[in-house]
C-alpha cells in the first residue's frame, strides 16, 4: 500500500505502510469498504466552500460552474464572506448533488478554475 504524505515542503513523498507493523489495518480497511460506499445519501443539497481573490467576476464565474451541475441553482443562494483585509472572498454554495461522481467532478472543476484558490 502506498500512502501519499504531504509534508511541509511543496513536494509529496511516498511512504510504504507495512501490514506487519499494523496487523489490523488491512482487515479494517477491507471491512470499511464492504460496509460503506459513502457516508452521504444522494441526492442531497451539499454545501461547498470556494475561496478566491475578491475581484470582479469571481461570483459570476463560480455561479456559472455551479449551474452546470445544478441547473435549478440560484446565485441568490450564495453566502459570501470577505477576508479581514478584503483581499479574498469566501463563497458557500449549496448545490443539489445526485451521486458521488457528480460531486467529485464538481470539486475537480472548481479546483481547476483559474480564479479559485481553495475548495472545501
């Protein structure tokens, strides 16, 4: 098993986990995979936090992405919060999600948007 570790430097390292050192690890992971595919019940209204620079066009750009995944989504439902200095803007979008693949794709799309700094 290879585990990605994100140390304080910008480079990720690979670590190998020995199942001899952690004898119950493999058994627990297999049991979890069998019992739960997801902790989220779909469809659901899922809140997503998006942060970026506080610039003109940020809200409309993120709204456009949200509407691609939930055509009934309304821009008026966005919750906004400026950073203390006003340089950044945090948005909370609540989007109707129908399955795990849709949620993953929404995260990928938002994360790869050039105006977005962080997606939670």
